[in-house]
C-alpha cells in the first residue's frame, strides 16, 4: 500500500506517496492520517518529506493535527522552514474548516435539506 511508501528509503518515493495521499483528499484521512503524522514527527525524516507531510494534511482536512502543528510552529529549536510550514498549514486548515462550516450551515438553511 501507498502508506508504506512514506517510509521508503528513497526521498522521491516518499514525496510521491504523500502527493498521492493528498490527492485522495479527506477520503484518505482514515487510512493515512497516522502515517502522515508519524512522518512529521520522525526525528530522522528528511525536512522536505516533513514539510510535504504537513502540506498533505490540508486536503485531508486533518483539523485535529492543529495542536501538534502549533507545537512545531512554537518550537524555537525546530528548523525555520519547518516552523513556517507548520504555520502555513495551520492557516490552510483554518480556512478549510471555516469553508466546511459555512457550507454545512448553508446546506441546513436550504429548503428540503435535513
């Protein structure tokens, strides 16, 4: 499965696996969320893979990852690129969450909707 490719020995394979997971959107969340989060927190993981893993959380709509991302963003010992990526992903997840909430509210207001 594609999940195993996140921890492949070759970085390009890892990056491609994350891109495929992102293309799955929120449907990939139940299957891939734990593996993506593990890649972000793995100490020896390549920085590009960590950033791409973070970015994968937005199309997955993984709002529950925000507290972990905030810890990374606040960690002065973390590489600046990683902190900035965490902040960008938090922003992206916040926007997506607001859009999803608005859509759900609008759907409730439409006649004939339950």
